[in-house]
């Protein structure tokens, strides 16, 4: 396996790290870390997962991005740019980018949900792109994907309001183009939500509300609630929920297929 850090912009936090299997033609997995968009949390949260997936034949792009100390919409624009960079550059690393998935945990799940809802954004919205990349599989673990709801519930001690520079009633135009729960999901790909019953960082209601939103738009989506799990088991490749996610990836992308 090879590791390679690659910038997608000029700022020190505009980069990603490749975790590449030794064989060509591996499917692409984009990995988006969480941390309630706080600057203290970085992509090393996902290092164990990235190493595990690469060892199992997936080519992983672990994405870093600027967090909420930068004004809205910096975080989302970085995420969109970094995801598109991975697809544009992947072939140079021997990756089969035609087979691809995106994984997001917590705030990273919210980013992934937004990134897979860009095709129907208004043309003047940040990072709007009617040709935005779509994915065979989108797996969201404990996603912060209903941002107006999360703001009202003060999730992350007000992290959502900090990200947007205000509450939904203060900056409704920002939430209207950034909250996955308010957007039309891109029409391709299966969505799977995973959430632990004992998660006190992001309530299961976030996944339940987003699942209802996806199904209301005719999206192939399911929610698996894991009894006893908290917010963090997904970061451990040895956990049952990580094994479940690997099975989903294998079924969707078939690593090792020609």
C-alpha cells in the first residue's frame, strides 16, 4: 500500500491523503471526517479506517477541509473542490473512478449528504454544479444532515450556528442552499445511514429525519440502528458497524473486479 498527500488548493488545509492498494483498478472511496467542523479535528480521525480499506483493495481519498473558523461557505466549497479533485486525479493513480463511494461520519456525514445534493442547487449557490459527481454508494454514519433541526436543538454546543454565522432565522438563505434536509438529493446511488442507539453526540433523530427526506424524493435509502453503539465505534475497523460498512462497500464496488 502507498500513502500520498496531495493538495487540491493553496491553503494548508486544502489537501487529502491517498491510501492506495498495490494493484491498479481499485474502486474509489472518498472518506470525510467529522468533528462538528471544529479546527481541532482533522483527517487523522479516519487513518485507521483508511488503512483498513486500502488493505482490502479500496483506493481511499481521505479529505481534509477548512473548518468553521473560516466564514461560510468555505467548508462546503472546500469539500466540493476536494471531491472533484479526487475524481479528476484518481486515474493518474491507477484508480477505477467509475466505481465509487463516499463515506461520511458525523459532521462529515452532513458534508457528504450535501455533496450528493449539488445537482439541483440554484446556479448562484456556492459550489452549485449540475454535473456534480454522483456515487454508487453513500454511507452516512451518525450524520449531522438536518442542520436547521440541529441548530434548534443546539447540537455540538451551537457548532451549526457557528458554521453558518447564525441561526436559520438569522441567515435563512445560507441554510436554504446548505442544509441537506432542504435540498433535492442527486438522483443516482444508494444511501445507507448507520446510527447507534446510545449516541449522545448526534441523536438518532437526525438519521431518521434525513431518511424520511430521502425517501420522500424517491431515493433508495435505508437506516440501520445499531443497539448499544455510541458515536465512535465507526472509527474502529474492528467494530461490528465497520464490518457492516465494509460489506456494503464490497457489494457495491467489488474490489478486485476488472
